[in-house]
C-alpha cells in the first residue's frame, strides 16, 4: 500500500468522528470574532493530541504547533472558523440552533478537515520540521487574517509556505483544483454620501435633489467596466444599496450609495477605483450636490505563487490521481487569505463540494458542506504536510504518483 493510500485508510477509520464533529460545529455557528465555542473546541482537541496550543491570536484565532525532529522547515496550513448572519433553511437534524446564524460557507467543514489532518499527523509524526495549523476567525469580511497578522502570526510561527483550501459547489465531489497566479478578486468597498438641499415635493425648484444625482451616478457607473477596462481583463462594479428619503412628498437632504469593486489584477483594481470615484464626484457636481467617499480596501487580489502551487498540485495527483485534479477557474469572489499570501509564498486551492445541479452555492440558506469530502480534504492536508516536511524532499521536488 502506498504512503498516500495509508493516509487515506487511516482517516477512513475515523470518518464517523469527523462527520459528527463537523455536524456539531454546524449546529453551533458563531459569527466573526465571536468564535468562542469553536475556538475552545479546536484548542482542546489539539491539546489532547499533543500540540502546543496558542489561543487569542487575532482575538479568537488558534494556532497549533507540532514539532518533530531538528529540521528548520516550517509549514502553515490554514482553515477558517466563522459563520454567516443567514437564517438556515436546510431542515437538517443538525441545523443551526442560533437563529439568524448558519455555516453557509462551509467553514465548519474547513475546520474539521484540518482537525482530521492534525489528528493523523500527531499520531504518526512522519515528518521532519515544524507544523503550524492556523484556525482563523472572521474571514467573512471582518478582517480576521489581518488581525492574526497584526498579532505577529508569521513572526511567532515562521513558515516557509502557507496553504489554504475552500470547498466549491459546482465542482465534482472531492476533486482538487489549482491555479497559479491570480485566483480570487480584490474587493474595495465604498460608502458614498451625496449632499443636496431638501425641500417639499411640490417645490423641486427650491431643492438640490441628491436622489436624482445618485440615480444618475448609478447608471453612469455601469460604463466603467464596459468602456474603461480592457475586455481581456475582469472587473465588477456593484452598487448594492441606494438609500434616500422616507416619504413620497419630501425631496431628501442626502442619499447614500454602497458599492463593491472587484478585479483580478492590481493595475485594473487601481484603474476601476480611480474611475468610479471620478464619475461619482462629477455626477454629483453636475447636479449641484457634494459627494463624500469613504473607501475601505477589504481584500487584495489572491495570488498563488508558482513553485508552491506546482508542488501542491503534484501532491494532489499523487493522492487522488490525475483524473481528480483539475485547473481552478478564476473567481470574482474574495478571500482574506490573500493578506497572508502577500506576506508568505503559498497557494490556495478548491475542493469540489459536488456538481449536482440542485446543490446550493455557498452563502445560500439551503447550503450544507458535503461530509463525503471530509476524509479527502484531511488526507490532502496530511499528504501535503508529510511531503513538504519530509527529510529528503524540498518543495521543488515532486512526490511519487500513487497507482
């Protein structure tokens, strides 16, 4: 039996434990920076398996450290733990017991896949070096990665490479998907206030109507991608909210726009950001309004480094066979693991959650993580760690393909 088959078989023996753990976390979802129960559970299990456990990193983050031998190599594997403010509609026996919160993105599964690998690696210790398992809080827009980095994550737990993984509905169950370079988009958030002069609805000539200016700006912004960005590049400009006024016979004093901007290239990101702000200001001015813009850069482009992505793919082919490894599409969604990859070489991959036509996408009230991929995900993390941290291999060396 090959080493990779041994990993898979070992984890198959604890598959029921992994499923029960995942469903327990699913039933007790916690929002970003509130992951007290989840973090305590992760810390307790890591401690029981022999890890050096560090808590409170990035407020509610956990890092488990396992050292074996004297090699100086350090590897980081990351999973996210937070849930979303969504009312669950799955009807499952283990549905969320907290109204208005659910694991609608699969972070419960991500946490358990890494815990499964942690259990295996602690029991077998077939590696040489330092393994840093990073359980991150607040991935869903609150800046959990930045908080952990600000708490000295990479200074306290040095890594030569970092890897992360996300489930993906629409991809075949258990398939592992890779892409070198840009994989996920940047995101910039804009809160725009247009100030005018309010008046009675019967005297529009005495008003400076910010709602009309806002409506015009929304329409003008639709030209940014189609008439400014190279057609071979990708970008998205979304106006997600237009809020103004409360009564039919009142012209409001101000209007609020909320926008998200996305791009897969840092230069396109800057181009879109500059053009959007110029259009908003000029549209406001043309209607006699004043525009104030609050810009919040939420995520950079997630870019996978070449050597680490090639290595990660080779491990996947050795574990699962080339037929279950594929190229990942570029995705316009964003991911704060991008902040970590700006500080350390590494790669982010997708694992297929199932391609059935009726399987809900993430962030849907009917979504559920596919427990059939828990063993595959855990086995992949274990194989990656063993291969990266083995005595005779370097990250540029390919593992032997399983047969």
